[in-house]
C-alpha cells in the first residue's frame, strides 16, 4: 500500500506531530492534487437535528479515533483474508467551513465543498454531522443518474412537519426529489412510527424498505436479494442503524438494531449490486459516549465499506 503520510517516515526522536488526520492521511487543501484519491471531508453541522445535538463534534471524534487504524504497511481484513485499499491514495481535505445557523447557506457550502472534490475526480467520504447533510452532498452530483442507499433506524422521509421541510427527519425525501435519482433503498429501519402515513408515502413512491428485523432474521444476503441493480450509488450510513449497545453515541438511539457483523454483511451485499461513487457516515455524537466506542466503530466501518466497495480503488468520477 502506498499511503502517503503527514509525517516523515520513520518517526525518530521524542516528538511527533500533534494533529490527527483521517487514518493518518496527508492533509490536503489543494484539491488539484486529489485525482484518483479517496478524499475525506468533515462536516461539523448539526443545526437540523430535532433531538439531541452534538454530532457537529463527530468529525473530530472520528478523525481522532481513525488514527488507531493508521496503517504501517497497509490494512488486511482478517475475516475475508484480503488487503484493504492496496495502493490507494488517501487525503484529508479538512472540514466544511460551517459558519452560521443559516440552513440554506450551510447547505450551499457543503454542496460546494463536495463539488470541488468531484471536480478533482476524487471519491468523497463525508463524516458528519447530522443526517441532513445528505441532501446538499447529493445535490453536488449535478443530476447525474444515482441510486441512494440509506442505512438508518429511521425512514427520514417526512415531507413536512410543522412547516419544516429540511431537517435530519426528511433529508431522504428531499434527496429523492433531486434530478437523476433512480432507486432509493432504506435498510435497517425499525421502531415505532408515530406518523404511519410517511411509511405509506415512501412505499407508494417506490422506496425499497428492508427492516432491521428482516435482516436479523433472514440474514442480509437473503433480506436484500430483491434489491435491483443500483448502478452508481451514494451510500449514507447513520450510525443509529446499529444497536445502541454497539453505538451509544448518537442523537436518536432506537432499541434493537444491527450488530457489527450484520451491518458488515449488509455493506458487502450492497456493494455487489452497483458501483459506489460516494459515501458518508453521520450522527456520531461523542458527547453521549464518554468511552469513544462509537467514533472508533465509525472509523472501522469507513474502512470496511471502502475496502468492500473499492477493492481496486475509486473509479474516475
């Protein structure tokens, strides 16, 4: 694996740099140097949450936790006995410059940042932040044909509630309305729905919904067997798709949910049905997890997905 490093190798002497980057990747704010790269982007935004805030601290927590996985000579998946991302160049592009509580302005800034990464022909990996960031991130793709794979305990498909149409509760509805969106799949949903009409509307509009219970009882491969060919897809992973005992640091935990290996099987099944062109992990809220297990699990899931979806590196976007 030819990963560049933000520090000289080998490290000698009593000092080392005092900053973290995603998986030890070199910091790179010059997007002209990103071609062929996987580009990490923090999105410290949680102004669209309607429950427990704090996911704005998620990018910093996941970035710090990911340093535990900084490779010396590459990564190797012991479960599947194969290398992860051999020879792939990584870059940490810093954080989106979130400045105010103006939702529309921040969405424009997020979309602009993702668009710069796409223009550099790099593969964007976003770390949020609340789940509303999906909408501006997908908007950056400019209407190209895309499927959306949404891993979440919740549908996030409310059209409008008490006058609000843009939040982490309806980002999937808004995203599905963007030009170019083909298939939409919600995987891992569970819990009690206080607005059943939202589920009805999602199904009427062609959203494929596979519940957490179906995945647990049948296994991911069988439960997801009816998913169509996704073509190019954007995968958004809300950490609350996991059981709260696995990932307590999130803003809207639901009883039940997937365990790590069940989720890894979901990711493996999805990657067999299309070509990933973008990925995000959201709703890591470190202030509810003083032990840091949620952030570390999120970092591991990033590696798992990238290793499964991009075994030979990202295609030219």
